[in-house]
C-alpha cells in the first residue's frame, strides 16, 4: 500500500504545480486576463501576416512587419522598464494596455471599412507591439510581488501554459477565421478578448517598487546598465536567447511555406504556428521535474541545443518538400502535402517544448536573482530580447529565403544555434554552475 502511495505521488509530481493560484488570487486573475488577451493578440498577429502576404505576395514584406517595429519596441521596453521601477506598476501596465487596445480597435475599423493599406498595417503593428512590450515587462515585474519566491518556477511554468493556449489555439483559429470569415472579424474578436486584460490589471493591488527609486531618464538607464555589466549570468542568458531566436525563428516563412511548399495555405500556417505552442503547452503540463532543477544555467544550455536540433530537422523536412517527396501533383493552398506537414508539425512541437523549458529557467533566474528596485528595467531588457530576437530572426529568415530558398534558413540556423550556444556556455563555468537555491545574477 505505501508503495502505491509513493508511485501516485511521483506521478503527480511530474505535473504542473498549481500552488501559485491558491497562494495569490491576484496572480490567478492576472493569469486569466493575460491568457485570454494573449489569445486574441495571436489572432491579430497571424491575421496581419496573412493580410500582408495577400496584399503584397511577398515573404520579405511579411518579415518586415516584425523588423519595422524593432526600434520602437526596444525604446518601449527600456523606457517601460524605467517607468515600472519609478511608479505604481499596476497603473503603468493599465495605461500601456489601453494603447494596445486602441490600436487593435483602429485596425478592426479600417479593415471593416476596407481602407487597409500596407502602410496602415505597418504603423498599427508598431504601436501595438511597442505598447504591449511595456505591458509585458511591467506585468513580469509584478509577479514576484504577488507570490512567494519558492513558487516562481511554478509561476514561470504557468506562463508556459498561457503561451501554449494563446499560440496553439490562436494561430489555428486565425487561419480558420481568415479563410472563412475574413480579416475584420478576426480583429474584432481580439478587441473583445482584450477586455479581460483590464479586469486582471484593474483588480491588482498597488505595486510600487521597493528600494531606492531612480526617476526615468538617462541616470536610470545607466543604473540598469551598471547592474547588468556585473550580472554575468543574466547577461549570458540574454545572449543565448538572442542567438536562438535570431537563427531559429521561421515564423515569417510560414505563409509562403503553406502557399507554395507544403500546401494548405492559411490552415498550414496556423498549424505550424500552433504546433510550437502545443510543445510549450505539453512541456508546461509536465513541468513538475523542471521546477526542481537547481542547475538552471545548464538546463538553459541543453534546452536551447535541443531547440537548434529541431530547427535543423525542420529545414530537412522543407528540403524534402522542395524535392517533391510525398507530394501530390500540383501542391497548392487546396492540395497539401499531408505527410510532410505532419513531419514539420512534429519538429515544431519539439522546438516549442525546448524553448518553453529554457524560458522557465530564464524567467525564474531573472525574477529570483534581480532585486525589486531594478527588476522593471531588467524585465524591460528581457522583453526586448524575447520579442526583439524573433524580429531579427524574421529579418534573417526573410532575407536569406529571398536570396536562396525557403528550406535553407532553418537548416543553417539550427547548426549555428547548436555551435554558438555550446561554445559560449562551455566558456562560462559560472553560468553552468548556477544554483537556483543560491541565486546570483
């Protein structure tokens, strides 16, 4: 009988830890609001990509959606982090969320009125992503104030559930909505879902930064930079994530892959994007052992190396499609290559799982090792890295695919990720020895 109890406990310990919800109702409300609004945001992201491709027929134009917003997003992340370290973080997040909401409303209105242009899509995407960067950085700086420090890994795993739900359901649903109802309805649904974010933020208590407050400006930025210069573990995890996202982010290629290489059109685009989230979702559900890992630096390295391997495999699948393997005659939006679509989806599931495990370790390290007085600025840098890396990746993939072929960027990128990450981590014994029970930035 005791043996059965032990077995059941071990099995339960393998699943995600839900204690943060019970420990903090405020965290639970914020998590629900972020999940629903994030789901709507994914509808808009995929719809804008598809609409841009429909207007231009250019993979490069799709890639430039991310690239044009890079500098504004960097500015927003850095300045938003300074605001989060100087003022009530709840109010900072509410104001930024209002700007995000307004930009989505305008996008829906111009699409209903059939006034959309390439310039409008670029402009509204820039505003939306910049404001959302401030929301994300501020919200992440709030979480350690809502729950005990020993539950931070569990909170990071729950964030993986959020990403899994919104990216797994959102892109697939966006593909179906765009195919059967059009772009305007897709944007309108995002507007409705985004209202939940305000509920989660509005019901939070006041969250003012603790410690010495530095007013937003050049001195605040210098203060954050001085801290980061001395925080080698935090700095290296930023660099590793930039490498992974720059050379292993094929999202901008998905519309063209669905249209001309694998077939299936918008539905294939949605499936490929959703499969990344499916991997994140499943790995979060089974994240019990991840939350007990002490050597988190070593965990980051191994997770990113697996991610690079998945990207290489994805490139090989696309290469097989280019050679016509398993393809019916005349692959197009209505005639998919089902066998290779399944293979591509599997590689993206593995990639999503590996990236999520890395994210759990990186989030926990950042929230546990960085003092509250500077957490907003470091979270701002973190969000810039997390969202800026994929934008650089969109540029890398879009330009290289334009100069070569669709399958080459992920194939080459996977090898680059494995090589660079292994080299950098092996050159930093302090990072490999990082102990979660004694966090040192």
